[in-house]
C-alpha cells in the first residue's frame, strides 16, 4: 500500500481498483484537486508522518501578462483562497512559496486590494542578493540547504559530511555542463534530491565524474518528459 501511495502522489497512472486500497475513490481533477491537497496536508501532519509540507510554485513558464483578464481574476481568487485557508487552519504545517517577478506586486496585486493587503513586504523573499554569485557556488549553497532539510526530514539519514560535499560539487558541476533547456538550478535540485533519496536506502556512495553525469542525465530526461507532458496537456 505504501508503494501505491507513493505512485499516486507522484501523479502516475494507477488502476481505480488499486486506488481504492488506499482510500481514494474519486478521480483527481480540477474540481477535486484542492480538496485532495488539503486532506493530504492534514493527514501528513496529524498522523505525524511529517512535520509539514512545502509547496513550490514556479510562475516562469506562464506569466500573468499573457493571461486574459478573466484568467487573472481566477488566479487572484485561487491565491486568496489558499491564503485564507492557511489563516483559518485548514492547511496545518503547510508553506506555499510562489516564484513571481517584481511586476506581480506593481502591475497585478494592485488591481485586487484584498490580495495586495495579504502580500505585504513581510511575505516576500528578495533574491536580488544572489546576483553576482558564481553559478557553481550558488548550486553548492542550494545543495547544502537541501541536505540540511533532508536530514531534518529523515533523522536516520546520517551521511559522511565529506563525501556528501564532494558529491554535491560533482553533481553541481555536471548540472552546469549538461543543462540544456531545463534550467541549471531545476536540474541540480532534481538530481541532488534523487541522489539523496537513493542514498537513504542504498547508502551514500563516493561518486566520480561519470557517476555524477549519469545521475544528472537521468534527471534531465525526467524533466524533459514532464515538460513535454505539460505542453501536451495544455495544448501549447
């Protein structure tokens, strides 16, 4: 049942008969998606399966400037709904992070007073301070922070710090050399998380350059497949 749950949460196709074994009886679509997300967040925390959930939204592919007025209004209402549900306790232990351009606050939020009130300076993280940082150094910093979070989530995962740092540098270097259309940072995160997850079950190996490149190539293929599926679903 654990494997069925993992497969379902990754968004892979599972027969309805299998889904019933884990208590999922309705089709996941736009009408049920938020309810399912809310239930999952509540279950993870209240059953002490995790301390909480972090949801990351990347707005880079579809900017608000390309949306129709009606679509912008729907996006605003959805965001307000999320904020209000967080405030009233329906999403315990859940953090939403949205990647937006500065224009979001000047050209969009200002059109919706209720949203503007909820998107004050205290809710923003300014990433301009990363300008000028070398890409390898930045990826190494990202890898280190992910490793800390990973070890907090899985307390039994206690890898050798030296090997961990060496592997992080090799994977970051391979991501810089291999990224083509997928984005270096996305590729680094996907590769590094996969490596850490594998190390939880199989132990942490000391990578060489070829092994790091193999990990990155696999992650790159996964990202390309996911992007192609998204484009097909959206009819672009």
